[in-house]
């Protein structure tokens, strides 16, 4: 069947040659159905990509609200909490409810959440995609008119809108700032996996700044660290090198917090530090933390605006929107090497 809209319960019934009521009984496990018929119905459901319309069920109960689904990798990350506020600043006046779930960077969990949101007939889907996932399974939904917007990083296997930070440019600016203050041995404390889009682009920006300054790229100065504890341990390890860094560039907010912790454990107040993305109480640190600040509120608002424009009939080609970053010097990035 050509995909021009989302398949309905009637489409499944027609494919199987039974009534819509029989299909409903199978899906809701409500009433007797012959095992062979049940099997044929479920095969048709899988073949057509049909998803039960939970929203219609809600409307029969007197509810008519619609929703937008948002999937983020980590609900505890302050960055994504601020993205949520940006989305809601746009969707609130349209009467749209925001449904939020966490993928925990797991492709299967992400796909399960997508299925849950689609079953609820969300009006649009926003997601910070899991790096290892192939999002080609959403092609039918996109063809049927569902707006899908990738946030923070592009997806794979699906041509659709995306809203990203200026990752490479921001990292280049932050590293160049350290170089301008006399540093030549600059450590990079990033994220894992290494293939993660944001880590990859920020590492490219770090390397751009080194090349522009005529400085060598030393792999020994590049560390991982998925969370605060890991980044702290990697920071301490970098400081024990035979030729340790005099400055650090931390490639995300958790890496920044880990670098601060690692420096404190090592009793080092002479190592310069620039973090990518701001963190709570950055100004209360001693010295206060210099950062390349992202604009997560603007990212969320932009993604929601694009999704609503698609809902309102925008059929232009999918586009990638880059949100600028800005350098915020506060003291830690202005320390000079001793």
C-alpha cells in the first residue's frame, strides 16, 4: 500500500479481510478471536506499521489534548532541562502537551519510546538521537506527515530537520582562547563514545585551533570521561603525564564538572580551564569558570518552531539550523602557564 498517510485500524481490517471490530478485539485483547485470525491481524499490523491510536481513546473519554514527544539521552542533564523550557515557551500557546522520555543513550530503549509516543499520536517528535541508532524506521511516519526534528546532534538514516550548536566553531574559539593566554600543552577532556557527534565536532574544533597556532596534536593529551567521575579520573591522569598539560578544554558540562573535581583533588589551581557549555554555580568557583556557552533555550525554541511550521504546512526541504555559541571569560581560562 502506498504510504501517503498513517495506516488506520480500517486499513488493517481490509488487509486481513475482517471487521475493524475484530482488529480492535485483537489489539485490546477484548473478546474472543480465533488464533489464526489473531495471527493474521498481528502480521498485518507489523507489515503496515500500524500503531494503535491511544489519543482517539482519550478523546472518547472526553479529552482532546494533543502532544509533542521529546526524547533526550539523560533527564538529569541541566542542558536538556533547559532545552525543555525552550520547547515549552513555543508550544504552550498552541495548547500542546510535551511528553518527555529518556533513551539513556540506548538504541532499543529509544525506539521503544518512539513507539510509545507514536501510539499516542503525538503531533510531532523531537529527539536528541542515540548515536548507534538507525532512524530509517521513521521514514514511513515522515512520509505520512509527522514532523521529526533532531536536537543537539543529527540522526542517521533519515533526512529531516535538525537543530545543532556551533560545536566545532565554539571548541575552536575556546581552545584558541587558551592559546592566546600562552598555553601550548592543552588537554582535551571529552565524552564517550568517541563517535558521538558532539565530541567529534568539538575535537575537530580543538584541533583546528592547534593547527591555526602551529601547535602539534598530541593524542596523549586527549581523554574521555562519560560522566563527572570519569572526567575527574581522566583529568588526574593527564596531570601525571611526563609532560602534562598547562590548560584543559572540557568538551561538555559533565566533563567541565569532572575537570574541576580532578583539579581540586590534585590540589592544582594553576591549570587553566575552559568548558564547553555552562554549569550551575560556575561563577562561584575559584577561579570562576570560563566557558563556551551554548544556548539550549534557543535550541529548544527553534526546534519547536520548526516542528509547528511543518504542522502548519511548511513543505520546504529539510534543513539544519546551527545555534551560535559565545565565549564567557570568567577567570579560569585566563590563567597563564607557570
